[in-house]
C-alpha cells in the first residue's frame, strides 16, 4: 500500500492503490493509520481537519471541510465542498522557472509550399454544411484508391451546422471550418457545400484568407448533375498536388502540440498531466509550441497559470478569457463550479479546484506567451492558452483548428475518440493501459508504479511524440476515430 503527498503544504495524501483500515502511512512525520477503505486515487486526511478547514492538495486549496474529518479518514464529496464562487479578483505577480536544456531534435515531416511544417499528408473532405455529410461519406468511401505514395489518408469530418445559424454561432462555425481547411496536416482539402445554406461559399472563401487554389477546391452539390463524379475529379486533382510532398527532416522547434485531458481520475494530476507538463517544457525549450485549453477546468487554479504570463498584457488577456467563460456560465443560469463529472468523482476527484489543479499540470512551468480566442491559430512560439470548453470533442477540435499538429490526451478512465489531428492517449495508471490496449498509446502509470520519475516520463514522451510526428500512427488513427464538434451557444432556426 502506498500514498503520495504531492506538496509539503498538503494536508491530504493520495492513495496510489486501495488502502484499508489499519494500513499505515509514513511521510517523515507522525504515522497515520488508515481508518476506512480509501479507493485508489482518492484522498486521506493527514491530520484532524475541522469543519471549515481548507483542504490542501498540490499546495493549493481544493475544497473546504463540511464536517470534522479525523486523520486517516477518506476525504471526498461526502465531507467537503467547493470554495469557488462566480467572483474573483486577480493580481499579476510574475514568476519564472528555469526550463531544461535538451539537445536539438528533429522529426521527419512535410514542408508545405507556404513554408509550414506538417506531420501528416492527408486529403480532407470538409462539409461546409451538415446537409452534405452523406455525400462526403460516399466520396470518402469511393475514392480510397487515391491513398497511395506519400498520401497518408482520405477522411471526411461530418457536423450538423453551417445552416439555420445566426450571428456568433454562424461566425464561429465559419471560423472553425476555415481554420481546419487551412491546417497543414491536410495536403489537399475539398470543401463541400449544398448551395442554399447560411454559410455561403463567398463568405467561406473570405474566412479562408489567402489560400492556395491547388490545395483547396470547392464543390457545390446543387450546381452539378453528378456530385460524385465531379467530386472524384476534384479529389484526383488534389491527390496529384498532395502527392508531390515527401517527408524530410524538420526541427522539433516547428512542432505545435495541443494538450487535453478527459475521463480524469485521482492520479491524473500526479502521473500523466505532470508528465505532459515535463514534455511541454522540453518542447518549448527546443523552440516549439504547446497549447492548453479547457478554460472551465482552469477555474480554481487560474493563479497557477496567471503568474506565469510573460507580461501584463498577456495576463490581462488571460483574466479576460477566464472571466468571459464565467460569464458564459452565469448568463445561462449555471454555477461555474458544476464540475467534476460523476466519472471524475468515482476516480477520486472531489471538486473543480481539485480537478483544475491537476488539469493545469499539463502546462508545465514555461512562460505563457499568448492567449488565443476560439479556433485562433498559434502565432507565438511557447506555451499558449486557448479559449474553449472542457468537452473532449469540442476542445480537441478547437486545438486542431489552432494549428496543433497532434494532441496529447491524458485519461484515467479511457476514451476511444480522436480529433482530426493525431490524438495520443496517455493513461494515468497501468491498469487502464493494460485493460484498454486498443485505446491507450502511452502509459504514464509507470510513475505511480515507481518505475520512472516524471522527468524520465517526460523524456520518453518527447521521444514518442517525435516518432508520431515522423509517421508512427496512433491507435485512434489506426481505428479510424476522427471526429469534430463545433462550439455553439445560440438558437437554431
């Protein structure tokens, strides 16, 4: 039986395996005898905690005791509550931390005509409106023979939007789809429309900006007698263009990696998330970029991030991002701390602060260089914050639209989904890695098992990411798990 006390200030320890009455915890201080069964990933009181006492984990307050909690007792939703409210004041208190100094690294990627790097050379069919999802599916199924040579695959991304939307929702759909069409992993893109949708072709072309007409083609299905024949013709032309690209050595400094968690458990903030944080620091030290989103899962841990904003302007943007998301909740009559999920609680996460402090471990210790709006592309190298919700599919699509070449997705309970960008699943515990070998690409449970340190896991993850960037496929790719989901807020006509 083992526990871990994450930070010297903590008054709780986390069980690395199920603990039973009579087990003893030693951490250099007084011995603590376990009073009741404590599941793996859950917390135990290290001292007597009275009602109203702050519960400290990660060195931060993650809950308030609602009853007397004797030392050795289970600390969870039955005897604590969140300390969050809708209002918070933020003060910029800048801190910096040293980053590791790794040797230069490269990956075998593709160099696009505009100079950008890519890690896949795929053909994408992108419906501008949900009405043509079925046509996109048929074109994908009927043209797989075009996947040859250096072309890595042909995929389509269905969604229900592009029509019957107004205002901000329509603008958001347009922005997201245009950002996907511009993603470097797509060597050729067929944008598929109907002809009478709200998101008209001229509007979409404007959102694309200065695009390459050899790389992006358009098909409006109402304007052709045989959309499958015409689609085949356009895809053949796109394949001829994309087929010109071949892999070459590219510096790791050109990688952009998204970071996301879902199905979290009590080990997420101890193993997988900080291992991703170690990876992030290493990639940034190499000159690369990482992107952290899930704004509602920053609530309660904002100051951990805000203090690392590289200047006051970035701090102000970060505060606005968080406050805007809180307003989004309250405008809909929801409390900002309606989180974590039932699965999170079963895995040992008690409050949103508990979840958030574990979640932001993915951000490592680098300076935050920019704060991006939804689907806004990364332009500054380093650690970026991206506005988006916690929902797995919505935020992973958001990360892809921001330009992430691949996404690191940590999980304690497992999930099979994948974004348009290669999605690496990282388990927080070895049991999940062994049970769901068809889902999980990388096991960070080795840290809890005592087999390696977080720094060693971060080094191993960097090696793995560079292999994926060089063409090694993820399990989500192998199983065809590729989805998009678009963030919406308003009415449907």
